[in-house]
């Protein structure tokens, strides 16, 4: 079944346009399972998926676990606080010990960029990156692509604006790579202190004026301020950030009336996005969550079948 060149999903950077399209097609075909009265099919019966999370997570961890269970795989969850890492065990030793128990897939989230890549070099199990530091979050980008494609039919040629803490957001990095790879034009906006030194290297245009950035955009992706990765504050206050870059209905008046509003979550209402925007008819935030399960079902299926 698999048409992927690698059994590891460590980043969008390593996926071709054709592979991305195939993943999205597979996710769409599997999404129907989520609407059935009995939401379970047997293709991964007897397979084992380990969820190794070194950072807090609600949506990503739960959707990966649900995806595995929907496909009848056995799942085991390990958090950093409950692992031997707190006793001084290295990541490689942790990987080798997990590998000795013969899991089929390790889904990993880690605060250090590159950790899943390191894991993939030391285990025979397939590794899926569920977010590594400020590097990438490939499955989030894939579910974002799926959500947009469902609404607009195609990604090629659309205009996508990403607002917020671009420099520290792995979602932003994967989204820029994914949307540009699929033919979209991406603009990023946010405080200058939260933009990468050379954002154009990722394929995005920079526009510090949020009004100009969202003008004529088909999709607006709003990001959370990544305080846990900044080291020190990069803005005077949350109130000032909200005034300048928080998405409100007033700011949206210059955007396309049918533009899609997206957010990877969790939302800090009143800071990066006003409640009325998050709950508006333009918002597809909860659809992103649903599609996250379908995309992760697709990844597990394509890796293991």
C-alpha cells in the first residue's frame, strides 16, 4: 500500500509533493471511519504503537492514540515524567530499550530539535515526528493542508498568511514548507523579534503590517506565542501584542469574506485571536482537530501496510 520513500515521517522537508498528495488522499478515504457508529477497523491488529512524549500535548497525543486505536493497533503512552530520562538515561538508551520490546512505530515529541531524527537512526521501528523543538511538526502541516483542500478544492495558487511567533513555531516551519511545496504563496507576519533571520529561506514573504498581510488571503493561520521556547520575552506585553497582531473582526474587515481562519491550538483567546473570530463561521479550527485523526491514521497505515 505504501508509496512513501521512507518508513520514517520526520519532516515535511523529506516528503515530495506526490507523497504529500498521496497522504492527503489516503486520509480523506479513511475519514469516513470516524463517522461510523463503530469507529474501528482491523488493518493494524497485532501492531504496536508507542507514544513517547517529552512535552505536554492534548490534540496531537490524543489524535495519534485515537488514530492507532481506530485501526486496531495496540498503543502504549510514555511521558517524560514517567520515563527513566528523569533518572539520567540518555535518549539513545531510551530508544534502544524501547526498541528491545519490538514496537512497530514510535511517535515522538521532544523539546530538542532533531531528536526524532536521532531516534530514527538508532531504532528499526518506524519513527513519526510529533513535534521537535522549533524545527518541524509534519502531521500538523498535513492536517492543515487537508482542511484547506477540503474547503478550497486545491492548494495550488492560493494565498496563505501565517501570523504570530514564526521564529519559534515548528508548526509555522512545517506549514511554510508544506504549503509552498503544494503551490501556495505564503506570507508571514508578526513582531520583528519573532521572525526568523531569513524567513525567505523557507519560501515565505514577510509583511510586518498585518492589514496588508491578510489582505486578499485565502487562508489565515494564527499561531500561539511560544513563551516556553523564547528564553526571554520578545514583546513588551501580551496586551500590546493583542493590539498590534491579535486577529479581531475589525482587522478581518480587509480580508476576503470567505477566507479560512485556522489555529493549531491551544488558543489564547483575547491575545492572538478574539473569541468572536475563533467561533466565527470562517473558523475551521475544530475541523483541523477532526482531520488530525484522519491524517495520523493515514500515516500509520502507509508506514505499516
